[in-house]
C-alpha cells in the first residue's frame, strides 16, 4: 500500500471533466458569444467548433489571446472524516474543512491559419494553461466534489485541421484534437532487518529497522491520443439566392479522456538475525498491484448551428448534444494484484473496491444564441480605416447528473452563461503587414443554479457527511476576462 499511495501522490493534481474550450470557448469571438457560433466560424480560432469554416479565410491570419479564467463556488460545510488516521471515525477526529474557493485556470490561446488556393484552408489552434500544462487527480467520492467546476479546466487543448469547399457554398472540414494517455510504472524494494529482543526493548518497533526503500525505476510514459472532428458547412445563399446570408453547419467530435495505467512492483525483504544454531533467514514477498486511473473526460459532441449574416449584423443559434451518459469519473480503481512469497501466495485474490460508487448520467442538450454587429468603416487616419464590432451570447447547459447513491457526494447544477465582447479593427499604419489588425476585449460570467444535496443522517455518521447535519449547498459563479490581438498578413 505504501507504493500505491506513492503512485497516487506522484500523479495527484486537480481535475476537470469538461475541457476549457467546451466551457468557455476559444478566442475572443467564441468567448464573446458564450462559446457559441458554430455557423459563424471563419478563421483558425474556430477550429474547435467548425473546421469547415476555414474555407472562408481570405488571407493568412494569426490570433493571440490571454484570458483570466476563475471559479468562485459556494463554500462547503465541515464534514466528518478520519482526520487523525487511526482507522476509526470518532469524536476525537477534527472535522475536515473543504473549500472549493476561487481557483484560477488562466490560459494563453494562439491560432494560425491560411488559405491554400481558393477552396482550401488549413489551421492550427492551441490553448496552454499558464499554471500547469496538465494535471491528473483522483478524488474521494464520499467527499463533496464539484463534478465539472471545482478545480477548473487545467489542461492543454490542441487542434489542427482543414476546410475544403467541394461544391459552391458547401464545405467540409476535418480536424484532430490531441490529448495524452499515460502509463506509470514503479519498481521498488523494501528491506526490513529484524533483530533479537533485548532487555531495553519496549515494543515491536525496536526489533525492526532501519528500513531501506530502494526505488529501482520510476517510469511515466505520456503518449498522444487523437480525437477526430468532422464538420460540414453550407452557405445556403450560394445555391438559393433568395436565402442569401443563411448559414447552416454541423460538427461531430469524438469522446476523449486521459487513461493512466499504474503498475506497482513491490518486493519486500525481511532479514532475520541468527538465532542459536539457526543461521540468518531471508524471506521475500512480491506484491504487484495494478491501478486504473481516468481523468479529463470530454464527452462525444454533436453540434448544430444556424446563422444569418448581413452586411453589419449577424445572428446565430446553436445546439450541442453531449454524450455524458458514458461518463467516466476520475476515481482510482484497483484492477489486480497478488502477494507471492515463500510463506504465502495469493494468486488473483478477490479485490474489494474501496470507493463504491453508484451514479447515473444522461446525455444533455446545450442551447445558445446571440448577436454580433459591426459598424461601417470609419476614418482611421494613418491606420486607413477603423471598424468596431460588438457581440453578445447567451447559453444554457443542464447538468448531466441524474442520480447518485448514498456513498457519493457529487455536486453539479444547471448553468447559464453570458458572454460579451468588443473589438476594434484597423489597417496597419506602418505598412508592415497586409492587415487588418484586430484588438478585442471579451468576458463571460456563468451562474450555477443554487440547490442542495440532501445527506442521510446515520449513526455513526457517514464519512464525508456535514458535521452540522445540513444538506450540502450547490452553486456559484464562473467568470472569464481577456484580451486578444489578431492580424492578417
């Protein structure tokens, strides 16, 4: 068990079930639209929503954005827990204080794309969290845990793809999003010399030691895993002039996550000193243990978008079906192991799961819509012209958590998101690039519906139950604020 805990400690961190792009969107335009605008994608920043929109690029483009992204969730009450670690839950245990607090997931977002000919476009976009590239965390299901938001989306996002206009107004696109999959191996030996009792020995601890822990090998392999994305985009007006400005799009993205297989190979050697005519004895025990971890689950997604593009006004509506019904929680599971020695051998013993869970998730439909407006070109002096753009979006995301058993305390609720953005576009006053140059400010605020999770009173109390006997509160705020610079060249 020592090495099990070591493996989990080395892999510990904070988790996030929904990726940062799913939660906030990528770049100024999506964040200002509350992560919406499937049918409005027209640059490399839209790769995560609709890679087919790359065909609408008129010239090479690059964007760089930085966003402050924080969560502020309702405080949790103190709960019952074996804090003194004596294996019992009694009045001697100090209540455990849990504070989801205000957690940061600030990120840098960069996109780059270019047209190839008149009917093809390619692009790449990536999001880098500034505090950590990737963290893996398993949680104790009996303790209150915000399923999607408590720790924020602490992981990178990377997508590369293309768009191709096959017929006038009809484009298809494809992309791959990259995540990692891991394997962690620990090979170690614990040596415990056992001596004879002396008159001054007061306990068993005086007979054993000093202990030697020899870590032979630690290996962590992270290999890439690719998630497919496919989309189709239809400019209806190109085929039906009477519907000029109408845009329809659909995108499919496969499910993803980060599985980690942990293999612990522990050898324990016990050396017993010479007793009378019996020479020194050496006993060894092998205890291989296999753990299965899974983190950063992102569900399969079908996205549908409808938009109308006018000279100075754009309207959009989106619907996303998320396959949360196949949800995998980031709870560590022991998948196998045994004990082998000269004294005892347990081959394929029965393992009891120390984290019993019973829950049900359902697929959800997230809905959103919004507006975007652009001014006419204004005199810009040396910059040539000046153009202002404002955007706003509203989105609704219901919770996928339908039910759970008495041994878990998963927290989640419906969420409403409001996004706002303002951009300035102008020519290059120094004639260094073809232009135009974009400057955008954007922000979002999400409100989690307030609610409670009742906890059944038991005697003795269940580990993780509130000390005051009240239900667990649910709710809070998530917000994002950022700046973006973009250029055509």
